[in-house]
């Protein structure tokens, strides 16, 4: 009980606590209810807010998706345009597509599409380049305009021009290699040809001679086609008046979709007035040909302010687009014009490699002439193509011709030497000479009439070079077609008929054919090549070779006289035919015609030197003169020039100069037997023995005849050569042809010395008794012997089968030899009295009287030097120096013998004699 109060307080507290707990429970329940309500309210608000954000996000991403959809459509359009070949439209869409991708560069899908654009652009440019290659192989205006429009849009016109040039360079390299490979390796199987790895240079070295011209024509053909295509692109102008259907399809669609009816009417009226309808495009208002790429870049710039396909700007943008196209084509044309020489240089370098083949030097002259003609045609076409003279390639062709000429000339020299070595100096029968004509040498032959196609085109060269660079005259070549294709199609390079004629047919024709000129006096064109070919095949024959042509009559340009027909020998015919052939070749190979003149000079020089060695040499003459002293100045000069110019051929000619005295010393009956007939075997065989009188005279006559024919050809050679080369012809005629009379005189003098056997009479005259005291009525015995020898000499001449004119000449030279022998003998006399001098005069008078009995000519003028020499014994000592100067016909030894004899018989002082001899010596030296 003590704690009751405490307990009551405690219970009171418990009740208050219970009450508070109930109140608290009620509050908690109310709070929980409010929380639940608030939570539900907030949940509803959050849901609404979330949906609102999603909606906004969807609204925000919708434009991006729209642009992505548009980009995808553009991507498909790009692929479609490229597939359809509508590069113009594709490259029009590309700037906008790139601009669209650039706005969403952060998106992964956009990044993937950006990488796809690079791949697409590479494929598009590859297809565009394929189209460009097709245009370069087969030029079509519509395709070319498509390419130009595309490159103008992407702003790479300079790249287009470079690609075109690069393609043609590669085309030249690949096509020349391909055609050469197909021809050279055509005997191999297809798989083997494909697997063969030979360079162009290797193929050129393997070209066989029969296939060389085929390879050349095929190469020239592909090069000419490349130049034609290059020229077509270079000369193309977008301002050409063509219909709208010739434009690129994109430009056509653009103009149809964007031009208003008013603009269409304006375009129609413009078309009727001769101008082009202007399709609508996008671009700057003006452009220049020098900067086409700048305008193209501004056209395709994504940041450009002008919208694409704006119909309100159709008129102005159409003009700008056509101006841009015009600028692009002009830029390409100008670039190709500047680069056409590079293409020409590459073409000529490929040809130079082919022409360096050994087959060129081994081909026949007939084929080489055709090769030169083909090259000349190609050079003229190339000069018209590049608008400049092909000086470098002409020099290359000239070098090739010179190399071929050197080999060809060497063969002809050896052929001539072979004929000369076999020369028997018998004349050709007159019926054979009637067939021979040297019309090419004297200037009325075929070479003056027949002009090849290249020569006719050469006459037009100056006119072509005067045309403006844009119209170089090459269009005329294009219009006339490829000049090499017909030759390839007709297989002109493989015509076996040219080579089927044999030497037998030529020789047989020599005696049957007497006609080849037509009624106008001109030679048939076919005869020219046959002449050249016949000379090449039969050049080592001594007989002329000519194939007969039915239904043609030949009237010779040079009618032969009887004397001329009887003077020709095998060597003269051979030499003249070679010179005639060279005269014709001078006009066919005009680039080296001066070399042919030198060749003619060498032919004549070798013939001249051979005649001299055969008939004009003698170790000494009766007067003691050596060979060089006996020869005249002009003849020695001519021989020196021949040995200088033809040293490699005349130095080794020792077999030519055999001793020639034996046959003239043989009995007359044996000589007559040699002169009566001409065995057929002798025409092709020359023995090692010497020649007789008739052969010697024939050699002199045929040399004179060759010289006369050359004199007739002088004006013709002058007309063929350039003016600055005329001095070579004049020099040839002045020093070689002009020396023929001197050599003929030397031959006849040598013949007279060898035939008149009086070489030992000088000693007999010197040993006669001249120191007599009384003059009797008898002359010395040597006079009768000399008369007998000279009568025998005259009889030999009369029965030698030579012309009377030559006989008279030899009689004159014989008298001079007789005079020389007598003077030489008198100069050797050691002692003589005045009566002995009178005996000399008596011998001289008896000799003249005896000679005059059987000679028809006046003998005394020929022996005047004997009388003058005898009278010199009576001169005073002071007159001998003057007399020696006034008579240079006497040799030094003869004058010294005279002075010694006079000084001995007249008792001159030794000092006086030495002074006279010294003065005479000094005078002769001066």
C-alpha cells in the first residue's frame, strides 16, 4: 500500500500511453493513406512525363530518319545512274549526297555510307574510264560528250586530257607490240604465243626478212589509226551544230524537265536560227577555256547558294552549262594539240626500233624502195598530224637509207669488179645493144615520170603546213582512209611474182625484146621496178638483162649509132647499167640522192682505173721517162682522186694490172686468130694473159663511149640534185669524165710503144760510127731497119680489125715514138765530127723519104723534133740555155747528152760546160 500512489500514477501513465498509441496509430493510418494516394499520383505523373519525352524524342529523330531515307535513295540513285551510264546525273547528285552525309557525320551508319561513297566513286570513275577507253578506240560524239560532261562536273578536265594522252601512249606501245608478236610468232600455237615473254626489241631482232614489210605495214597501220582517233578527239568542238538527241541523256532529260514553255519556244526559235537549244543546268554565269576546272568545282560545291534544278534560273544556267562544256572541250583540244608531238615521237621511236632490224639491210632493193615509200607516206601523214616537220625521224630514215646504200653499193662494186676481172674486151653483138637503154641515166627514163604516192603527197606538204594548227590538214588523210590497209589486204608485201624471173629469162629476153616504151616515149611503170630488180638479180652478168613485155613497144630514148653499138663491152654495159640504176634510184630515194651521185662517180672511177691498169701502164718509155713522168697532170690527178675515193676497191686490184706486152710481141698470125672471132666462152672468162691490139682499141673506145653517155646525163643529174650539191657533179665531170681523152691518148701511146718494136734501136743509133772524116752517099743501116719495123707496124694496124681513124692515130703516135727513139739514140752519142752531123741529117732525110712511100700522112711534122735536135749541134755555146728553155719536149738526159757531146767535140772548158749545165738544171727546176 505504501506504493499505491505510485501504482496509480503508473497506471495513469499507461492509460495515457495507450491513448497516445491509438492516436498515433490513427495518425499513421491516415499518413499511410495519404502516402499511398500521393504515390499513385506521382506514378501517374511520371508515366505521363515519360510518354511525353518519348514522343518528343521520336519527333526529334524523325527528320534525321527522313534525311537518312533520302540519303539511301540517293545512294540507290547513284548506283542506278552509273549502271545506266548516266554519269552526268550521277555526278550532279553526288555533291548533294556528300553534303547530306556531312551533316550527320557523327552517326555510324553515315560513316559507313561515307566509306561506301569512296568505293562507289572508284567504281564510277573506273566505268567512266572504261567508257573513255571505248571513245579512244572508237570515237563517238555522244559517248565523248558524256565523258566530258562527267569530268567537267567533277572538276577534273585536266585529268581527262592527261588520261586521253596516256591512253594513246599505251595504245601505241601495246598495239605495236601485239601486231609484231602475232606476225613474228604466227607459226607457233596460240598458247605458246600467249606464254611467250618477248620484249618489243627482242621481237624486232627476230623479224625475218620475208616478213619485215608485213610487220612494217601492220605497225604503220595501227599507228595511223591511233593518230586518226587522236585527231578526231583533238579536233572535236562542242559548238558543232548537232541535234538534241546527240547530247548526253542526262542533259536531254534536264532540259525537258526544267525548261518552261516560254524557254522551249525560245529554244525552238534559236534552233531554227542555227544555234543549239540550251538545256538547264547549274553553274556560274561565265566561264573561260583557261580555267574549266575552277568553274566545275564551283558548280559541284555543296555549299553553293543556288539550288539545283531551279526552274526560274533555267535560261541563264543553260548558257553557263554549254559554256562550261565548250570550255572543257576546248581545254582538252588545246592539251592534246600540245601533246600530239609526244605521241608522234613515241610512234617514230617504235618505228626506229623496228627499222633497226637486220632484215632491213638484207632485203632486196625492190622491197626497200617500197619500204621507203611507206615510210615517206607515214612521215607526210605525221607532219600533217603534228603540224611540224619530222626532222628527227627524217634523219633516222636517211641514216637507214645510207646504211642500206652502203651495203647495196658494196654488192654492186663487187659485182662490177667480178665483171671486170672476167672482161675479155670483146664487143657485144649489135643486136644485143639494141635492147639496152639507159634512159634513166640520160634523163628520159621512168624515174622522171612515175611518181609514187609519197612523192605526190610531198608536193602538197607546203600547203598542209600553212593550215592553222586546229586544222592541220590531217583531215584529208582521214578522208582518204588508211593508206596501209589496202597494201595489207592485197598482201602486196608477199607477191612472189616479183622474184620468179630467173637469170635465164633475163638473158633470153636480151635477144628477143626490143620494145618497152609506150607511144608517148614514156616507160611503163611496171618496167621501172623490173629494171631495178633485174639489175639487182643479174648485176654480175656481162650481158644486159631485160624481161620482155608483150603488147608494149619500146622506142629507145638514145638511138645507138653503128659506131656506138660496136664499141660496147660487157664491163661497159655492166657499169652503165649500174649507173643507170643509180640515176633512177636518185629520184626514188631522193633523201640520199647525193650518195647515188657519189656511187656513180665510184663506178666510173673503178672502170676508169681498171682500163688504165689494163692498157695505160708501161714501166718506162723509150725516152727514159717513168710512168708518172709520162702521164699528164690531169690524168695523174684523176688517178689520185680515184685511189683516194675508191682506195678499198682499187688497192687490191693487182690481178687487174698484169703485164701487157706479151700478146703484142707474138706473131701476127696468132694475133689475127684472136681478132677474127669472139668465142662465147670468152664473154664470161678472162684469162690471166694480156690483150691484143683490138682489145686495147676496144678498151679505149668503150671508155670514150661511157664518157659521152655521162656527158649527156650531166644536165639530168644537175636537175635531180639540190642546188647546193651541184658542185659535186661539176667536180666529177671536171676531174674524172674530163680526163677520159687523156687516158685514151695514154692507151694509144702505150699501144704504139708496145706494138712498134724499136726499143733497142736507141743503143744501135748511139753505137753507130759518127766520128767520120768524109761524108759518103750511104746512110746508116739502122735507117733501113727502122723503115722495116715501121712498115711491119703499119701492116699490123691494117690487119688488126680496128677503125681507120684509130689506125691514123696510132700511126701518128708511132711516128712520135720513132722520133723519140732517134732523139734518145742521138743524145747518147759520145763523139761526133761535123761530117757525122751531116750524116745524121742524111739518115733523117732517107728515113722521111722511106716513110713517105708507104704512109699517106705528112711525116715530116711528126719527126720535126729530130731535125731540131740535129740542128742544135750547130748552135753557139751561149744559145744552149735559151734553146733548152724553148724546147721542153726534150728530156733532161737528152739535153745533157747534147751538151756533153758538143762540149767534147768543140773543146769547151770544163767550167763553161758546168755553167751551162747548171743554168739548164736551174731552169728546168723552175
